[in-house]
C-alpha cells in the first residue's frame, strides 16, 4: 500500500483492506510504503479544501508529509504490525481528531502504539531512513505509482509467479471482497490478458493490470 502518512483517504483504504483480509481469514503480507511527491501534496490540499496557491502552506504541507515519511519508516524498524498501528494512529489524530503534526504528536503516537522511544528517535534521525524513503520513491516510479492511496495486490493463488493488480484510489470493502473471493469475472486464467483488461475497465476504471 503506497500511502501518504497524513492522508485521510489512505486511512480508509488501509482499514478496508486489513478488515477484509481478517474477515476472509486470508493470509497476506502487508507492506505499507510511505510516499510523497508534488501530485500527492496537491491532492492533499484539494481534499482538505486548502488554498492551492498559498506557497507557504504548500511548503509546510510538503515538509510535514516528508517528515511523516521518515516517522513511518523509523516505526517500521520495530515491525510491520507496529508500523501499521503507527500510521493508523497518526492518520486518526490528524484527520479525525484534527490535531496538528508536531514532535509532541509523534511522541504521543510512539507511546500509544508501544514503540521503543529511544530506538525510534535514533532511527528517525538516521541516514538509513532517508535512503530507504528514496528507495521507496524509486519503487513507486518503476511501478508507475504517482498518487496515494495506490495499492498493489499480488495474488499467488492461481499463478506461482503472482498476478498483479494496481488499484489507484480508495479501495472499498466491496472491491477488496470481490478480489479476495474471486468475484472479478473469470479472474483465473485471464488476469494478465486483454479480455480481463476490457472487463475491469467497464466497472473499475481505477484498476490496472501490471504487466
């Protein structure tokens, strides 16, 4: 899941995917990849009805978003579950409780999700965290991911090499249920062929097959 760590739409997508996988008792490895770029910042401003022409505000949001990338990457060093708990908590505080991003907020989230505080801040300020965020940006570029949320699902149930679906935008409960339950028509056997591309384009124009 490519996410903006402070984005409200990403929060909904993360919850829908995690809840659906739990409901279907489906084994999965979930990787949350923090991402930012000019488009993601622009989307954040638009979704929150903020002034797109306020350069000071745009620079502030850009800096906050990048800082939150480093926060999430540092949290991930203490385990994927802790990282998911961290980002869900951070997004909840910012988007539902309308708290401003600050070091104090991050300290509270670190305590709330049970991270080791000293280790977190050491990792947070390391060059390794910055390098890994750069690597995430390169991965997104290679996959053609430009916006968040974007979710890449790789399904190994029918193909040993995996069938990849890139979902751009929010993932609804119904859509993830369709994928998990194989209700995307004739999914098996044609997932990487043109007929499937034509089929999903009709009702799910935000779905793409990774070739």
